[in-house]
C-alpha cells in the first residue's frame, strides 16, 4: 500500500485531512446557497433555479416515503444528502480526497441519523409508547423481540457507515492501483523510457488504460457517488417514517370504539 | 471433477507448506499468510453471491415493469434501492478484506 498511497494536495499542519476537506465542502455548499438567495425572485433564474430543482426532488422523495408531515424535516434531510453528495464527488478530483472515505465522517453522519430518528419517534409518540413498539406485535413475544429489535436498531448506523465507507474507499483504492499501473511508475513510464518494446507495449497499454479509466471508471465512480448519497438519504427517510408510523396503528385501534358508540 | 480436485490439491499442499515455513522462520505467527488467502477467497465468494442476488432482483423488477409499464418509475426506484442494499453486503466483506490486507491485525 505504501507504493500507491497518495495523500491529498492541500493539507494543514494541525488539522486531520478529512476535517479540512469537510470545511471545504461546507464552504462550497454555503457559497452556492448564498449565490442562490442573493436576489430571490418569484420566477427563478440561474443558480436559484438549479437549487430549486434539486430541492423539489428532495420534497418529492419525502412526500413519497414519509408523507406530507415529513416536509418539516427537509432542512435536515436536504443538508445531509447534499453534504454527502458533494463529499463523494470531491474524491473524484485527483489531488483532493473525499471526507466520506474516512470512517469518522461517515460515523458522525450515521450517529446523527440514529439520534434524529429516535428523537423524532419519541417526540411524536411519547417515550413509553415508542418503546412499546420494540416489543413486537404480540406482548407475549417481548423477551424474544426486544433483543432482536435492539440489535437491528444498533446495526443501522453501523451499516450506514460501512456501506458509504466501503464504496468510497474501494473506488479510491481501485483508482490508485490503476493510476499506479498506468502512470509514470508503470506503463507510461515504460513507454517514455526509450526502449522499443517499451514504446510499443507501454504506449498501447497506457492508451487502453487511459481510455478505460476516463470512459468507464470515472462515470462508474460518479454513478456510485450519486447512488450512495441517494441510498443514505432514502434510508434516513425510511427510518424516520418507521419511527413516526407507529402512531397510525393506534388511530386504527381507536376507530372501532367510536364506530360502535 | 476429480481431476479438478486433484489439481487444486497438488497446488495448495506445497503452497501451504511453503507459507508455513516463511513466517515461522522470520519470527511471526503462522497465521499471517493465510489471512491474505482468506481475504481473496472471501471477496470472490461475496462477489459471486452478490451477483446472484442482484440478478434475481433485476430479473423480478424487469418482469414487473414489462407487466405493468405504468408503474415503471416506482419499480425502478425500488429496484435501485434493493440493488444498493444487496451490494452493501459485498461491501462489508470488502471492508473485512481491506482490514486483513492493509491493517494486518495478525502478522
């Protein structure tokens, strides 16, 4: 790993890399938001138009998954989604790193989601009522259901973290190996070294790998960046919907009583 | 099938003997080289089974979209989510393989 490791270009002495690049992502997002809201017009043009399109997609997804009352969580979900998206995309630029390729950033986002959906559930249903849903459909099964539910709830932030980390770091390692194979230490260096075999094989091989990287790997990495941000946001919305939906069971329970009376 | 098993045994037995000698002579434990083997096999099995699972998911999704083209957008959304969740299982195996290869907890 030592031969193919390449630390990012911009580094600050006392600050970890992923924190520095998180600040860069924050600066980008705040800059775009400021540019979009400088002169807010009823008929949007320019950057405001673009940002409104993005937010409409978020609102549609929230309406599909959580329902109308989920719109109050749009700031949380939108910030999380856009942050993870820009973090993922920053890793594609050679020379920068993506903060989501580091376990700490992903762990922070996952812990925030974990605390958020439990807080939303408790605020909507009350603590005792929310905890009663951990006991399963039939109260007699409680000793079996509670450990299963607890473990599955604890596995959620772990899976969110590892899914995002594995996708980003796996792509990063793949790109590092390909650059090492075709770069100045590999095929292209062999092509430039002057020997005839090097020029032919190294040149052809280097060309093939450059076309492969630019034409296939980079679009794949862009797709994976968007997809993983979408999956993170979709799972967050599903967890919030699951935490909020318990109240509906009781509304259905209340109906037969009023119908009989 | 028998020749395949014989060939695999003929390759693996001397490899095991050679691998066992090297770290014991260097002073490490005897587990080190096997972790690389484990990482390779684990990733291969995970990728294969993930391919099977995702193939079934896409096949059902495409058949459902052909049966009811009006619901194609919602089926596609569900398919993308399902594919990402199945793939995340193979990603967990990738993370374990990376730990074995790069962090090398047992040399």
